[in-house]
C-alpha cells in the first residue's frame, strides 16, 4: 500500500512538472507573438530625403559669327544689356552697332564694300576686281533680337553681288562703239596733262556688267604724289588753286558725257563750284578721292567696256560692246 501511494505521488509530481513546462512555452510564444505584432504595427521609416539641388541657370549668350571665316565677331549678354527690361533701348543699341559694323568707324573698316570692276589687260586677260558687299543691317538686328530670347549663334547677313557679265563675251565687247565724247586740254601744262593721262589709263578697258555700279574714285584710286600725280590747278571752294592731281575732273567729266548717251542711272554726281571750259555748263562731274565721287549704274541692259584714247591735247572716252549686245540695247531703247 505504501509503495502504491509513493508511485502515485511520483506520477502526480511528473504531471505538474509537464504542465509547468507547457505553460512556460506558451508564455514564450505569446511574448514572441507580441513582439512580432508590435514590429508589424510600426510603420517603416523612410530614409531622409536629400534636399533637391537647384540648377543654376546658364546665362543667355548670343554669338555673332562671320559667315566667311566662322570667326567670332561679337558676343552679347542680352539680359545684362536690358533685353527684358527695356527692349526698345536694347534694339537701338543693336541698330547703332550694326550700322558701325556695316559702314565702319574711324578706327575700323566695315563690311560694306563698293564693287571694284574687272579690267582687261594689254594681253586681253581679265584682271579680277572685287564684288559688291552690303551688310543687311535690319536683318542682322532682327536675328540678334530673336536669338536674345534663348541664346545661340547668329551669322552676319551679307549680300554679295558679282559683276554682271559673261567671261566668254569679253573678247567681243570692243566690237562696236555705242557712245563717244572728247574734250581738249593744253598739253603744254605738263602737270595737268599727266594727271589726265594717269586717270584716263586707270579707267581704260574697265568692264561694266549689267547692273554694275561704277565708281570713279574706287577705280582710279588716290590721286596723290605716291601714285605719280603732279601739282596742277584745281577748283576748290570757287577758287582756282594749286593741288596734286588737278585735271582728273576732266577725265571724270568726259566719261560722264560718254556714258550719258547709253542710258545709265546716276548714283552720285556733283558739279564744280565754278564753271569749267572743257565741257558745256552743267555737264561736268567733279571728283576727289575721299570726297565727291562720280558713280553710275549700268541700266542699259547689256555689258560694255570703257575705252580711253589719250592724245596730244585731246581725251576721248568711248563706250563699246559686242555686235550681238548692240542689237539688244537698241531694242531696249
């Protein structure tokens, strides 16, 4: 009996120990579940956002480029020059700059260039001149104004005009005389005679294509001592004075009276302040390098050449063209 009682006691004690173990496990599981639930309930924290970088705006820049060389002519910063705050003032500054760029200043030459006409040498070969170049000032200002909104490159707009004749026609351009005019001078006055001779030689065999603009000063060049011109009487401010190159106005006046028979348009022409004896009154054309010029445009419809014949006391200027072109100019008139 005592043994049975002791066995029962041991079984009861084992049962209690088993129950205790189960309770501890359950508590641990509950505790773990609680931790998981707590973790799940807490929202995940996002990493702190980096402050956004403010991009620095690049300045608006307008670069003006030479179309022939791709060289930089000028750089503009429109905002610094008041493009947004005072666009009218900005535009006026551009217009002044464009004018100086085209026509030049006291310290710099401009893009504008008068045409230097081609010439036939003593061997019948063409001596090339230079085309007419005109910078379109209004177009340049407009281009820069448009580019000033976002920036960019702007090309200088240049109008280039070549002489209006065909090289293959040159050999025939002296076939017929369209017009001729002669004046006379005292060949014993050496300085004056020499100056007439030199200036006549300078315009001899000049090719004047259709729509070409002839400039006496550009063709003849400086009438100074460095170019062989001599002292002679000339008219200055209604007075007859001594000056280097006196007499070249007789050449320009003789030329005027010849081309006036062909039907050209006059770009520039001036009278002397006194009457001259070698042409009728009002039929003179005074010139001075760097000053008054004699310029005409060939609106006859055909190309022609200028021929000069210098003799003892006589200067003749002829306007010649080919037989084929003679018939065209006749129809045009």
